[in-house]
C-alpha cells in the first residue's frame, strides 16, 4: 500500500497545535487525511521511551468494513482507571504504527502506516486501511516503541455484486458491566463463523455504580465511578471501565464491529435534544456533544462520525457484496420527544428517524439489489403496546413509512435490542391488520449483562406473546448469531444461565429460526 506524502509545511508534521477544522480543511486540500489519529506519516510525536508499560490495556478493534479495507482502532491507556479520565497518558501526541498482514506472525505485511494519538481524542486512533483484497482474511496490530498490541483479525467484505456462499454476524446490546460478567461475549468471541458484530446500543451506561447496582461479583470500583456521568472525562473513564473487560476485548479482536447508540451512551430515555433528568435544553446539547465525542473516540468508526457540536452522524451503510445490505439507524438524536397526548403520538408528522435519515434509509431499501436488507437500531420495531412510547410504538406513522419501504425491498430484517430480552417476531405490512401479509422479520437481542440473572419467563412474556406475530420471548442474557445464505437466514438466540457470580456459565440454546428467502416468516428449527 503506498504511503501518502505529508507536506513538510503541514502544521501536524511540524508538531504545531492546529484546530480540527484546520486539519480537516487541510485534508481536503491535499487529499490526505493527516492527523486526529487517522493517519499521520512522519508526524512528530513524544519520545516513546518515556511512555509507561501496558499502553494497549484496552485492546484493539476494527470496524466500518468494506471490500477493500476497514477502520482500525486502539486507545493508548496504560491506566484505564486513572481517575482524571486520561487513561494514564500525559498530554501530547504519540505516533502509533499499524500493520495488516495475511498471517498471524506478520511475516507478510500488506499494509502499514502511522496514526497520531492525541490527547484531544483520548489518545485513540482510527486509521482507515485501503487497498486490500476482497473476501480475504487478515491480521492487524499496533506498535509504539517496543510495545505491541494484541493481534486482531478480520475478513474483508466480498467485492461489490459478488454473492458469497454465506455471511455470519452477531448482535449484542445493553452491556451494564456492573450487573454481571460478559459471559455472553466470551461465547460470542468463540463463534466459528463470525464476519461482523453489530452493537445495537447501551454499550455503556451513565449511571453511578454503587453497592445497590454492583451485582458483578469479584470486583470493586473506585469512588469516581459512583456518580452519574456528566463530563467528557467521566464518559472516557466509563468506556475505560467497560472496555477493560477481557471478553469484550476478545469480541473486538475476533471480527469487525459496526455500532449505533441507544439512550445510555448519553442519558436514560433522552429524545432528540431533550433531557429526561431535568437538564435544560441549552445545557443538554453540551452533554450530547461530549457523550457523542466519547462514543466516537472508543468505537472503530469512520472519521465522518466525529461529532460536530451536539450532532454526530453514525447512521452507516455496509454492503456485503450482493448478498446483504446493512443500514444502521440512529433512533435517538433526531427523534421527537415523548408524545404529550394520544393525538400527538398518532400524528403523521411524528418522527423517530428525522427527515434526512428517513430519506437515506428509504433510498437504501427501495433501490437495493441485495438479497437481504437488514436494518439495525436501538429500540424494538414490532408493535407491542401503545404504552411503550420509548420504542417504535411511540412513532406509529414513522413505522408505517418504514414498513412500506421494507415491503418494496427483498427480505427485510430489523435488528434491535434495548429491552433486555430475546424476542423474535414477524413484521406485518400493517400491524392493525395482523392477518395481513408480512414484510420482514425482527430479531431482538437480549442484553449482554443488563438485568443480571433472570429466567426465561420473567413475568412479562404474556404481554409480548399475546401477539401471534411474536414467535419467541426469552428473558435470559445472551446474544444472537445469524447466518445468511442466498437461500435462507438462520438466526440463533444464545443464552447464558447466570452472569453475576462469575463468567463460567455455558451457553445454552434459547431458540433457532430459519427464514427461507422471500417468505418473511420465522420457521422454528
Ligand atoms: Fe439497556
Ligand atoms: Ca436502551
């Protein structure tokens, strides 16, 4: 892979402080994205000999996959629990080398470069690798001085239009670290077939961690974790705590990730730019800005997801050759706040997506040539009860419009999370006509940890199973594994019987369904 040239007059190369705007402007002029942890060949950085050991304590990740490459991620954090949220790093930039090889021992390096880890972005880097071969397995690692990161792996996506024999992915959500061990992630990381992991929200929680909610046994947390998050440094510390989990790190090493947030990456149940805890609208946009910034910092996201003030565009499209098209939706930032009346709830104007994002996903669905058209979002799409206005039930008009677009694309699938239960359902063209045709299916993944130890039947199952189109309900922790082929989609709902005591629980099959192509049904297997 050719290394882009840095102009000697570049402020980044000269080690001068420059604003993000100036850098992005410069990138546009030179055609080379220079700094902010994206790529910084030849950048001046701190003498690496002065850095503490254990720089890669938070592991590595990859994401935003394409047929010719993806985004690599790491954060230099020798002390992830440092109370100031700086991860044990001093101010100042550090050059981070990255390498991609076709073998695990890195004898055949096919791409490499250097990204600049700056304090501005919590010493994270997000270099995009390009020029790789499609449908090919690779390994990657980072190096600073004599310290080398753990090795991650990924397979590039199929070339545009190509239809692979199969493609497998998993979904995960709701990682309340304090409610239990990430046993579900331990099993997910060991899945044999896994090309992509889709994180569907509540990657962190903002609540203070106290004796009352610390159900994960065998751990203690220090005083800075006991308060509800308010500042950028506190969000960074919280990501440090959650990402210190070895099983979550193993999942990220195992396969590329794509991710959307739900509410807890900012604040419980917020909608649009409206807080639910009484923070004024003027101040809440500042909270959103720092929360979105911390999310960008800690995920393997495109540089286009860097927040601009309180806005950040994380709706992302991934095309798996001609087999599948993924479209991830942000259902928090642009939604109308909770309805004020029945009439408001039923209003045709009401939106959970916002006009721009709705136009984007409508086009992606209706102009798709893919065999499987997969949407992902934080909250449940299936009609359950008008009382649950947090979910798409609070936005029936917007749901009708999306259902219509699903009906105009082949094999629509909705992925969601949020409710801390596994649910599988068939999506009706019109939920007011339950005997009418289906336009797709929804796979709701339970939580990785939120709610701790529970049973399959947890008291709420009857509310959900009262609908004929809801085919399965399971209150246990777990994840969903899905395999797509040109003929069928097989979705497997894995569960773990306990998570609070330790991480030794085996995985148990909750349910498995086959969706034969062009049927929009869930056939139990
Ligand atoms: Fe949650
Ligand atoms: Ca949620």
